[in-house]
C-alpha cells in the first residue's frame, strides 16, 4: 500500500554534454557542477575548542568538529555522504534521484536540497503510509518545497527497501513520465545515504582529525559516517559510534559497509548502544533539557535532537563513568543542526 504527495515542479535539470539524448556527464562536468555550488562547502570543517566544566573536571579535553557548518543546505555528514553519490549520478547521466527515509529524515531534506541546487528531480520514499493523509511536518514540508516528490509506503513495504525486486518496481513506477523520463532512470541512494560511495567520502572526516584527537565520536543512524571516519583516522586513534536507533544491528551494518567500500574492515571502532533514548526520533524530557543546557552553555545553535543531542548526552555519561583517560582528547562530530 502506498501513496504519493505531489511536489512543486523541480528546477530545470542541468544540460548534458555530448551527442544524442543518451550521452551523460563526464567526471569533469560533475566536479564543475559541484564546485559551482553557492556558497562553496566549508572544508575542512572547523574544529572548535569547548571549555566544558564537566569534562575539564575529569581531565578530558572536549572538541567539537563542526560539520554542521559545511554548507547551509547540505550540512555535516550529508555533504560528505551525498557528494560522491551525486558525482556518480551525474557521471552516469542520471537526471533524478530516488531515496528513502522516515518522517523526520535529515537525509531526505538534504537530498531534496541537493536536487534543487543541481537541477535534479528527487523522489523520497517515506516510511508510514498513514502520513499521506496528514499535514506535512516541517521536515517533509521542506522536502516538498525543494521539489521532492514524496511517496508514502506502509512499514511492511518500507522494510523491503533493500530487496532488488522491490527496488526495480519502485524505479519503474516512480522514475517514469514527465520531463525526466529519458536517460537511465533514477539514481538510487539508500536510506541515510549510506553506501560504499558515502563511506569512502566520509574517510575525509577521519583524515581531517588525524593527530588532533584520541577519540572521535559520532551519532549513528545507518552507520556510514562511522565506517568512513574510522577508516580515515590514524594509528592510535579510535572512533566511537553512539547509535540513535535501537535493535543492536549497527555493528554488522558498519562492518558490511566497510567491506563494500574497502574489501574488509578498517580502523579501530566500537559502538555504545545505551543512549538511543528509546529509539529513533524519541526525545525524552531529560534529553531535551540536557540539549538545551549544553547549547546555551557553549553558545551553540539548538542541537539536533535526533542525533547530536544523543551523542553529547552519551559522551557526557561516558566521561562520568571514566571511559576516557585523564589527559585525553575527545572530539564530537556535530553532524547536523536542530
């Protein structure tokens, strides 16, 4: 069972070079188009010293890796994960993107924004067909405003999102018709943007932190950022993932993503599953209070409640437990904004 919500017409797609309708972008074209984004992505992202009394009392230095400042429309790990996928889509002559997410998915918002900036049609397959009859929440409204077609499916169908037969069905049904019908059909980006391309893109995050920290910590939804971060860090550094979903499946996902990207596991990484606060999107009052206090103390914009608030909550608890050695440096990757 599924239904779609119409979206405003997407902006005119970029003109493709070459002879005939089937010709696509080359690598130079893709790089030039991405380089023309305004404003240009801020890379490397700033590394911010944070004078946090709780960490300082324990002899631990806390840094914030401000990936949320990379680009106003494509912040954080969304840029790092989407950019290589966008290059691949453009190189292959694709003029539309098809991806997946929940009702509050930052990935859907970033994909819609990328499509609007680059002139690509976008379709988001959204978990929960009951949402089709309700007013759009702010996240989905932003997607629609950027031209994304929202296709709502039942939770049972959403669980089939990696099934090749179901994907072929979706691509055939959602990728046909309209001005974007020519060419190879929609380019598929998985939930959260996490695939081998994205993992390789996220290795740059680890490279930027080489020699700067002992522990690099990141919130995990699908595991792609952690997989790339760990692979990019240097000897003696470790990556820590704080899952924002429950279920205990992310270790296998991270390992699988690293095998797909590099042929085997890479880096020193681990997960602490205790801080999801009941599951994805769950924001208990205690978490909200913590996030507001942390942002106020450090002059930060509101913390992303789905990911970053849980990351900082978890790191604070781990520091109190003595998980970080006195004299060590811990860096929290701020992957998005509230």
